């Protein structure tokens, strides 16, 4: 979503030591909201042009600083373009978060999801059942498909995880995977727990699920009658795998044992 106004300038701020050496900051402004990011550098105020926001002179240190500022400017515009391309609301905070994350160690979605799943697997038998962990593995595989579909990539940085990302993922589950609402919500719920873990690690700054409806719809369960159960029990099936699944289901119907508790 295109913002109404956008600006980027570089300013000098006094340091504790005083004198002509000033701290250099980038000031980013979006729709009147502004934030400053330290460039981790100081510069002589006498060798600075506030009209062009560049170092003056032809000395090597001036050329090096100007090249550094050009590179940073490019990163700011790349962050802004990313938010535009993903139809996300452009805010100064989101631009800053993308730049700061890029400057440090980047964390990638599928990589962190896989690490999260490995932690769950290590707790099988104590905190989790194998089927529960398998649901997270399935959701991670769906995410890999979505990322390839949406971005043409094998993985994406966590900075991609925005409200628009979640909305597009929800739409993809329903339109491409033909999932009903409750199946979609269950997959999003698994994903949300991984996002919550990443937020605790300060890798994701905001909750991208604030606008997502995570409420399951009530469904009316119609049980099989005796005739239908008999027909199902005796129906020839195409594969042995389906026959085994059918037999376990029928066994559960007669014994009252939950299908999810049966080990296949």
C-alpha cells in the first residue's frame, strides 16, 4: 500500500565529547511519522553539506562515507519496495525493522520452523504425541509450497511475515489447497505458535495475526447408522492402505476407541 509521503535524510547530532565530530543518523519519515537510525559513525560538521546530506571534499574518507550512505539509501528503498510488493501498509517502523534485521543475522522462516519441529520431536513421549508433531511437520511442508508459489523461493526471511503474508497464506489454503475454514485455521494455528516463539526471540517485532479470524466454525456431526456402517465394512477398496484405514475406523466405531489414539 503506497504511503502519502516518504522521506529520507541524513543528519548530524552532537556527541557527548562535543566538538566538530558529530554522530551521523538517518531520519526516515512516512506520513509524518519519523524515526532515526544511527549510522554508527561520526563526521566532522565542517565537512558536511546539509543541503545534499553528503560529506564534502574529495578525500578518501569522504568518498567512502558517501558510498556507505548510498548503500544504506538503497536498502531503505528496497525495504519500502518490499512492503509495496506485498501490499503491506508502509510504516516507518516496518521499514526500520527490515533494515535492522538485514543488518544483523537473518533468520529464515522454514529454517526456524524446522528447528521448532525438532524441539517438539525431542519431547515426544513427555509433552507431545507423534501425531501432534506430525501436524506441525505437515504445516511446515504447506508453507514451503506457499513460499515457492508466492515468491518463487525456497525460503524467506522472517521480515516477510506480515499481516499481508498471513492473509495471502489463508487465501492460498482455501483457494489452492481447497481446505475448508477449520482445516485452514488449524494450519494457521500451528504456524502462529512458531511465530509466537520467534517473537519471544525478538526476531519478529509485531503480531501478524491481529486481523486473522482464528475461530473454528461449529460443525454438525452426523453419525453413521448401522446400515451405512455395514456397507462401509464390506466395500472393496482400491488399495491396501485405504483398507487398513477403513478397518481401523470401523474398529473404533465398534469399540469407542478414538481414531486419533490408534497407532497405525
